[in-house]
């Protein structure tokens, strides 16, 4: 039997956790990961790719399990020295994390593409799965809020998601081309399954699915597509997805997420995974034309991640 | 009496030491420092300015007195993490030093000029003297060696000055414009004195004096010019100046340095300071048309720096 090809679409923390589970239960060469780049930004002259790095750190077992982002055992010498210079410190750059950004900055300055640098980092960190930025072109989430339009990191880190959200825009979307290896995977017969990780639908998954109508290409492959709810029992496991659902007048439940995908990407998602705590919503999810998969979706331990990964893969058979 | 205006031309360690002495004995607004930028280079996406930073660190009392470059009490977390990524570590970037480079990278990315960033760093480090890069344009020392032409840091750090030197070239010199505040100082009546610090004549002082014929402009101001020998008793206090003199078939003495300046910049240097250890060379120095100033030039303590600074200023009266 040929190696299966599974494509995971991932943002940061939740996506990275499920990718870790998928990497544990799949042969290394089977797992392809399309990473969100719309929260990438330039800071202190560096190109920072928070979602790619969170996936890299999780897959290599170097992530800080407590805070979700960054590296375990991090130190903060550079940040302290930046503070002494009155330089911006609102984005918390750890010393070891900085090495990743500097490696990337050096390679990008050499002329390497973001795809190449991402592959090099994955290889140096001993990761077998393939990671791709969804696009090589600049793509930047702008958050439309009651305080005006904000760059994503300004909203997310500096303003701590306080401003009320009215919508999102992805600057650069028209010009962004799908990363070539992802474009090759989005052809009939190339993929066995697609997994939309439990990432933020608005600021992690949308800016992946919208690049060159990636979602239509994936739907047209005929490969089954599972999406996992990032909302459990009316709350996001991590991040502002719950607050955003409420501010966009959507139900702050797994059903709200399922509705968003069903409306925005008709015919794409075939299986929708929601937590056992939300089993009562399964019938309404199925009314949207998706098969509901009720499984434990809260990933705390490594085993949790593997269990959810296996459940999704089995549910897509 | 109006505030005097003293211009020091400085490379790295030796220059930074004398600048510290000058800053101690002059009113803060009197001291202007033109820094060499021809050993600046791009590394890991950052613009590294070793001589400017050495002067900044010395003037703010943050320098590592033992090794001459870098900061006291430095840590190396980022460098260790870079090593784990198999990233280049031949240029030893300390954590606190990195904060300077990141601050600069961020401001340059904002569109600030190198002059502006240098002034900002000086101000944030509490330095009263004015520091200027000799030019805003790219200027890069290329070392012609028996192993071919090498970029300066490749020769200096990576190859540890091992290859035999045949000459030097300053890439970008034709297009480089003198930094505007330095151009304004190099006008008759603007300067009371010029001090060529005990820096390497070939790779620190030449790429300052050659920018837009800075040396002719300075000579034509009529201000007295002192040069201090970086060679004491046949050896450079720090760095490859001695090795370079030998490989260029010049005497490896203070006299060799005096000959270099007298030949290359006729009529520029009025006073040449050499160490008491080299007092026997004073007559030959004077034969070159310079007044010889025999003073203690080895700067170990803060007091040594002040004594040499005062001796030079007094010698120029």
C-alpha cells in the first residue's frame, strides 16, 4: 500500500497540538502541514512567524506546555537588555526563540524562500512531517474593531484582544499564490484526507483556506475533510475564538464554528468533530450536512493528542 | 569662551579607549566622534556595526574590559541556541549585545538612518558625546590576501587574521558621501582640533579619512591634527596592525605608522604621539614634518585614558 497523504491545516497552539498527535500516529512522510502566515509580522527587523514556530516547537517537543507559545526552559536576557534600551518589549522574545528568528532572518537575507527556511528549520529540529507556509507572499490579518482596523499582533498581543471585533481582512490576499507543494497536493488523487485543526476559524483557518481559493481546490479533490471544533462547552480552549464568535453574533459553541465553515465553505467539511461535552449539538451539526464525530477534543497529554488524531483519521475512512 | 569642538576619528578598541578619556576631560557637547563603518556587515539579517558599538559600550562604561569587544557580564543563550540549529556562530553575538543589533535593525527597518539610530543609541546609553558613522552609504573593507580577496569580518574574525595581507580596498568608497554633520564640522573655523585615535591605520582610519577626501577637508580647515600610534615597542596593543605593517613591508613601529600617514595624507598630521618606550623614534618622526609628542599611550586604567586625552589636547594647543 502506498503511503497515505494527510494534509493538516494549522494555526498556533490547538493546531500544533493536533499536529503532534498526527505526527505520532502517522508515518513521518505521510503528514503535510499547511501553516497560517497571516499573523506573521516584522519586529526589530526580523520576520516573526508565530504559527509556523509554534508547530515547529510542538513537533520537536521543545514547546512550553504551560503557556502554549514559545520554548520550554526559555531565558530572557535579550528582552531585558532591550528594555534597558527602551526598545519595544510588548512582543516577548525569548533568547532561544530568537535563535529561530535570527536563523530565518539570515536565510531570508540570503535569498532563501520562506518554504525553504521552514523546511530547513524542520529538518534541523528533527521533524519528519512536512511544513509549508500557505503562501510565500505577504499576507496579513487586519482586525476591524471598534477602535479601528488593527494589525493582528497589535490586536492580539499588544491590546490583548480587548477591542471588540467587527470583522477581518487579509491584506495581500489577492496577490498571494498558494505555496507550490500545497498546490500540488490539492489535486484529485494526491490526498487521502484533510484535517482542519482546532485553530481559530477567523484568523488561522480562513487565511489558509482563502489563498487562491484553496478551499475549493481541496473540496474538488474529493478527499474527505474533517474539522475539529476549537470551542468546548462554550469556551475556546485557548485564544480569542470564543470572544470573536460572540462579537460576530455567532453561537459561542462548536455549532457556531460548524455554521461558519458550512456557510463560508459550502460542501468542504464532511466530518465535524466536537467534544463529548457538546454531544447535544451533534444533531444540529448534522443538519448542516456534516457528519458529527463526538470525541474527546481537549488535548492536555500527549496521549490525548494521539487519541484525537486517531479518531479523526478513523472518522474520515 | 565658546565650547571647543574636538573631532576624534575612531575605530574599535584603541579608539574607544581614547574617546572615553576625551569624554572624561571635555565638556560633553565638545566631543564629536567619527566612527569607522567599513567593518560593518550583515549577519543573520542584522546590520552589525562593530566599531560604533565598541565606542558606545566604552563611553557608557558597559564594555568588557578584558576582551576589548562586547559587553561586561554578557550571556550567550542565543548563541547556544543558534549552535543547536547549526546556524553560523563564528561571530560571537552575546545576548545583551544582540539587543543593540535588534534595536538598530528595527529602527533601520522603520526607515531611520544609521546616523539617527547611532544618536538614539548614544542618548539611551546616557552618552553626552556625539557619535557619527563616517558615511550613511555602504562601505566595506576588502582585504587582499595571499588567499584572495576577503570581506573584512571573514578575514578578521573567521580567519583570525591568518592570511597574509597584500593591500586593502574599500568597496563603495566612490559612492559614499560624508555624513552631513561631519561635513559641516570639516569647514574652516568649526573645529578646534582633530584627534586620530590609536586605531588601525589601514582598516579603521583610512576608511574614515578617504570618504569624500575627508582628510583634505580636515587639513584645509587649518585645525591642528594629532595622531596617536597604535604601535608600542614594535607591537600593536590590540589587533592586527603590527602584522599588517610587517606584511606591507613597513617598519613595525610607531615610525611605520607615522610614515603611512605622512605619505598618504601629506600635511594632515601636525602632532604625532608615540609612547615613552619609543622615545628614540621621536627624531625620525619629526623628520617627517610632524611634531613628536612622547607620552604614555598604553591605556589600561581610566586614568591612563584621561592622561593621554589631556596630553593630546595640550599638545595641540
